[in-house]
C-alpha cells in the first residue's frame, strides 16, 4: 500500500519534543535530582506521530500543545520505571517526580482552546493512572489472566492515544467518537507490543487485531482511515518489529 508522507509531521513532532523538554526542565527546576540521574526525556512520541497523520496536514499550535500535554502525561506515568531502573531514588520519590510532570501537563491543557479539552484530558489521565495502579496491585498477586491483561492494557495504553486522536476531529461529533475508539485500539496494541505476555504468536495476533479494529472504526472516513493506516505502517510497525527482536 502506498502512503504519502505528510510535510507537517516533522514540524509537529519537533515542536512537541521541544515543548516536552521545556516542560520537564520547568517542572523539575525545583527538584534536586541526584547528579547520576538524567531528567526524564520524551521517547518516540507515538501519540504525536499518530496525530500528525490524522490531522492530514492541518497541524497547528492547538494540536501541538495538546500533544505535548499527552506526551508529558505519558512521561509522568513511566518515569517511575525509568528512574528506579537507573538505580535512582526510592519508588515514592520517583512517583512524586511523575506527579510534578503531570502538573505541568495540566498547565499546558487547562487554558487551551478556551478549556475545551480539560475534562477529556483529565478523564484520560485518570483512566491511565487507575489502570497502571491496578496493574501493579494485580501483579503482586501473581499472573494476570488474559482478559484482565487486555482490559488493563486498554486503560494504560489507550487513554492518551485516544485523547491525541480526538483533538484531530475537526469538531465532528461522529468522527470524534470514531477517533476516540481508534485511539484506544492503537494504544492497546502499543502497550501490548511493549509489555505483553511472552506468548509471541498470541501477542502478535492480538496486536494485529487491535490495529485492524482501529482501521475499521474509521471506515466511514476513507481519508482518515488511509492516514491511520499510514501511521500504523510507517511509525507503529517499526516499534512492533523492534519489540519482537
């Protein structure tokens, strides 16, 4: 399948990366991290890359700031593992660093577009954090069954992807609902690819099923579906390939 690269994608990704880095610096300006630890840094910005495709060349400052808030919120949820894995502070301190980053994400979103996105954003962040907390509590009790693991993956991975997708809706309620579910599916697939169980074949089938469902959600909007397919092919597939190695 042929896809056309979007000229706006590098600009959006670069702008979001700059906003996230600046947000981390500002948020942690009063936090004295040990010298051996680097501040959390943004990773592949997959939520932003997806949004760049879905915006179909119409990316602007609102989308850039909304994506930066989503990426900062994601960074807040994973910095515990990043800092603790580096032999850094105790878990409580690492969680508090995440809290500081989350506050900065809220700063970015609260006044954006007249407050249009604040309720949706806080709902998605709450869902993400609740699922992460559930995952940790369940893991302490032993293996998690497949159905529960899938539900937790949707909560942890899907919320912020769905938010980034919804910001691209052009104020069309039907498209907004479709993008929300498509984002959940992509986020679930992303989470499973990065953190799924060791059953390689079963994991690949489930990831593929979630991606197919994301495209099916957008069947009524051929252009949007085509751009989602481009994202999955050009940005998500390399991540999946890396996870398999």
